[in-house]
C-alpha cells in the first residue's frame, strides 16, 4: 500500500505515546474519509451526524492523541497505519 502524504510541511507538536489511544470505529471512519480529501460536510452526511458533532469528535481525537489539530490527527493516523 502506498501512502501519499498530503501535508508534508506539517510538523506535529508532540509525538503521541503508542498504545494510549483506543479509537472507536466511527473515529477511524471519520479520519479515513478526511485523509481522502473529503469535506467535513461530506463526512457528516456519510456517518449520519451533524457537522458540529464531527468537528467535536475530531477535537476529542486530537486531544486524545496529544496533537494540536484535526489535521495533525489525520497525519498521525496515516503515519501509524491506522487508516
């Protein structure tokens, strides 16, 4: 599998500890869709949630991973092979 890095200039502010985060299937789905360039609006429709709920879940995932943004959360998930 080839992974294309969409944001090579992004430097993560912190390296999350391995094994600390136990993702829910919905969170992985949201991250996967975002990594494929989908919009928040598209993701929300796809998982049958409001855009606000998707944004809140992304913020929670970023907090759990110890990163500063949802983009960093997506990059981390790609780097560790989660998505």
